[in-house]
C-alpha cells in the first residue's frame, strides 16, 4: 500500500456527525457562503467538547468527499474508550456556582444524585443506546432553531457500533423460538480458572504436576463471531427424557469444544526411543485424569486424537499437553517412515514421491506457534476491549457471509494425530474453497495492523505504513472504522511485492527487533515468490510469515477476495455517508447467489441450529404462534433483542452427564456428504455460510482439468474410473464411443441421497450442463406389444417420446399379467389346446 495514501474520514474518526446539504436552511440566521458555513460549524466544536468532557480526545471539522465532486460538511470525533460508554455524566456539587452553570448548560436533563456521600449534578443516559449519539443529538437540538415547524433533524451520525446489531440479532415477536444462553468472556475466564483449580487438586494423585492452563480458542479472547452456547443441566426427569432422543432432529444448538493447553512439569521418565510408546503413556496420563474427575462428579471423555474433553461450567473444554521430547520423537518417527517408504518404492520400481512433513507442521502449529500468538492476541483484546474483538467478529462474519468462512484455529480437522490416524471429520477446515479461505489468526493479525493496535513497523528497508498516517499510535476505538480499514487494506495492499510486518509485544522495536525485521524483509525478497503463500504475515514469532497463510488463500483466491472487498467497501461507505438504515447496510453481508452455477438450499430442520445467526432472520412457519395463542386485542409487540452473554456459576452435573448435541452439526455433515459424492469429479468449488447454513453454492472450477472432465474423452478404463458412477456414453465426432460426465444426474442423485437434508437443487444456466457429443442409438429387439409383434429398431429418443415410463426388460418368470379381454382370450386358447 502506498504510504502517502490519505485516510478516509470514516476510517479516521470513531464518530461522525454529517450534515445534510439543506442543513443550514433550518437556521434562523442562515450562512450564505462556504466560509460562513465553516465558521458556523467551528462554533459547534466547543459546545460538543463541553458536553463530551473526558469522553473526547480529538475533534475536527471536515468535509466528506463524494463521487459527484461535492462534499458533506461533518464533524469528526475521536473517542476515549474507557469513558465514552459510561451512561452518566457526573458534574460539580449541587448548589455551587459550577453546579448552577452545569444545570444551565444541560437544562432539564440535569438531575441531583447522591454520590460518595454528597449531592452532585448528574446527567443520565439510556445505557441500551449509544451514549455519544444521545449527547450529540441533545446538544445540536438546542443549537439548531428549527424554522417552518419541522422536526426532522438536518444531521445524522455514524456511530462506532453501527454494525454491531449484526452480531446480536433481533428476534421477531410472536414466536416459540428463544435465544439460547451464551457465555460471556468473563464466564469463560472463570471457567478456565475453575478448571485450573480443579486440576491443581489432582496433582497429589498424578505422576506429574499440572502447572497451569492456557486457553487458545478465539472464544476466550472474544473474537469469535458468536459467543459459545451454555448447556445448563435440567432436573432429573428432564435429563432422563433428553437421553431418550438420539436423532439429529432433536438437536437445537451446536456445541463445540474450546481448546486449552496444559502446562506440565518436565520429566526424564518418558519413553525416549519409541514415539508410539510415548503416545501410549500420554494417553494413560489423560485416562488417569479422567478417573480422578469421575469421583468429583465432573464429566469427561478421552478422544481418539489423544486429548481429554472436560465439561466445566456449562461448556466443553478440550485439553491437551505436550513435552519437549515429543517433537524429537515425532521428527525421528517421520524420518524412519520416510526411509522405509523410499526403500519400498525403489525396490518396487515405483515413481518416488517425497513424504511431506505435514504431521510435524501441524504439531508445531498446535503446540508451539498457536499458544505463542494467542497469548499476544489476548493481551491486545483486553487492552482494546470495545474495538478489537468487535472488528474481528465483523471481518469474520463478512467472509463467512460470502461463502468463505475462516479456518478456525484450532479446528478438529487440524488436530495433531494421536495413536489412531483415523479422522472423524468433525471440523470444516478441509471443506469449501481452500483458495479463498483465511485462517482466523491471519484475520486477527491484519486487524491488529489496520487498527493500529500495535505501532506500525518502519525500518530502512520497509516503509509499508498505514494509509499514510504518520502517527505512531493511531489506534481505532471504532469497530466500524476498523472494519472499513480492513476492507480497504485487503484490496489495496501490494501482497505480491512486499510482506506485512506486524509488531507484537514490541518485538520489532529498537535494536535487535529492527534487525529481525530487516532480515525478514530480505528473506522475502531473495525467496522465489512462487515458493511463498499469496499473503505473507511476518511477526516476531514467525519471521517467515507463512504459519497462518500456508493453507490459503492462493494468488487467484486472493484476487477474488480483493475484488469482493473493494465492492463491499465502496457500497458500505456510500450507504454510511447517505445515512442508510441497518436493513440497507446488511446488503454488504448478503452474498450474490445469482452467480452460483448450482444453488442447494437446505431444509429448516437442518439449519435450525443456526436459525438466529443469519444476517436476515426468516423463521419457518412452524415457529410462529397461532392467533389463538395471542392475547385478544393486544398490540403487536416489538422485536426482541438478544440478551447479553451471561456469567454463571453452574454446579457439576455428575460424571454420567454429557451435553446433547455435542459436535452434531447437520449443516457441516451435509456439506461433507456433498463433497464425498461429487469430490471425485473435481468439478466444483463449494461455498457456504457457516453462520446461516441455509445454502450451499457450487461453482465450476476455472481450470483446464475441469474443462476436460466436462468435455468428451475416449472410452478407456482410466477415464471410466475417473468419472466414477456418473460416466455417460456419448458418440465422438469420429463415430467412436466416448465418455463424459453427466452432472445433472449427479445433482439429481444428491437430492435423492440427502432427501432429509436438501430442500431444493437449482441450476442457474441449463446450457452449462448440456452433454457434449451425440447420443448413442440403443437398439432393442424382440419388443412385444399388445398391438402385434414388431422387430424394428427403436432408439432411446423414440422410446422416450412414445411413453413416459422407462423401458425395462421384464424377466420371463415374472411376466406381467394380461388384463381385460386379452386375459380372457388367452384363457380360452389354453382350454382349446
């Protein structure tokens, strides 16, 4: 990105007051020239400063440019996050001269309150609404003297929480659906503390002491799109009834594990020669913890990947640990397997394929790199509690809404393998369009940079600043402004020519830090670009910049994301400047489903687990209350807002309890089944919204292999196996027998195989699915009809035109029984014979 690129006012300021073009017509003394209007706006700044007091750090009168070469006069505010959300303004003591001036300024809004043993002049605001918006409206309403009896305000405000309603949806009235209880960040922190103390009590019964617990999931730092759902154990009768239902249809909420890492003391008694023996000892250690938790009434389960799931305080926490010796044993095991594979291939004269160290890479990411980077992100999230987590949630929601959900870190698919190599496919990291999917750590690191939550890195060889600002600490206090910066940075940064350096914990500061940054930039320049991922995110913890972008996106996928980001940025900015409503702003988060070659819609019973997470909540008819259930003559109630996440202290439900619906996700299961059915064809890329679950979009891949599969190929055994069950015989131009894939038959098969999950399969353009070549003429002999015998060849087209029923050869032993007069004649013929 060019360092001289100016920052847009919507990205620079946390709160904007935009005046309409006819705003000055509402004044009694109307300014006529632009200079007088600017001077009049400058008179508003001291009034707003007096009203905001310590809530404000900067104020500026600006002009917002438009594409029509005109501009809107506006006032930009930089907020002080700790005080800006407080619903009370505490003034001087009542009865003093300062108190009288305070009451004169605020008028009827001023109230006398008893604070700290004395009476003070105070102003109270509605805490459920944006406090800055209420203060500005009150001050400007006194300043503007409306003419003509109109009450319409000639200004509107762009608040920092303008898009936060997308993260806490509204529920329509008169419905049976209720919001599930969600855990607050404080609840999750207390749950980790409770688990920590619980495991500390077990140290006297364990061979090694547990030193601590480190959370690594995004939920613990508040950057997940939606907070996790709590499972509250009911009474014994209700629990017994819940155990009887084992169908996926009875699951209403999706429960996923939250990951933590156990820190154990080191020991030299671990097996040092055999990696499998080490894994067995590791599993025995977890089994011992499981046995001890049973006596405390805490539910737990040891899973196949060598981890322990523990149900604590309404959530499931997946625990894991590692030892320094484990990495050495894993590397040695991979090297031995590599040598065995090389020897086997050389003896069998098979082509040699090198064994990739994917297992070692996943182990390092999970046990070393992920805990290190999440500890830094947790600190940033706590420091910028009102902006950083919300901006991350908006960015992840935007990506998922357009069919490219982020790869969760960690994900069940990316867990390091244990004693068994079998994958239970409970995650979604391997699904969807891998070329366009970002990991959630990559998204959060970009948010850290664009929000200036850490100082930008500037060295002698690196000058990729942030939108041209020269400020070393230009942190954003607005989730909306940070999200706009994210969109703009994503499409405007030159990812191909330079890396993105993100400073964490002053790792790139003076001295050795600057040298590390220069080395990382030099390494990027000397490394062939095709050997690096499309996005290189360098941190002091990852000087190569490839840890969180090696899975994606690719170069082509990044171009698609940049095009989408530019379109979303332009649309969102234009609507914000125009004062659009939230229902209009949702268009930025609505995908263009008309571009899908095939659109698969799922049934409400499948996506009901995500019913309240959609951008546009459209409840099925069975969720609405009947008219008889409503009170007679009652006015329709307003929409119900989702309550804030809760903080509870829940007792242990007993060792036999386990939450219903744990890792039961019908949407992901349906997507995986579609992958399995159509994956061998390798024709489509799959798009879906993780938080809506209503649709799955299929688009043809833009590749030569895809074009070859859709075309005609020669009839060979290899081509027949590649096209699998959807191979269709067609006639080549030369008259020979050829093969092609019948995509329509495959899609029809999907609807039949997944009849309980798929609602409809819609094809956008049927011409894309036309079979190439000519149809093979099928000759059927010995065709018997009631009208007489006929031995003329009948083609498949003629048979379809003559009858709607498919032609099938009936076995002789099960001939169809003649009916009517034909049966009587046959009977008479047998008697006469």
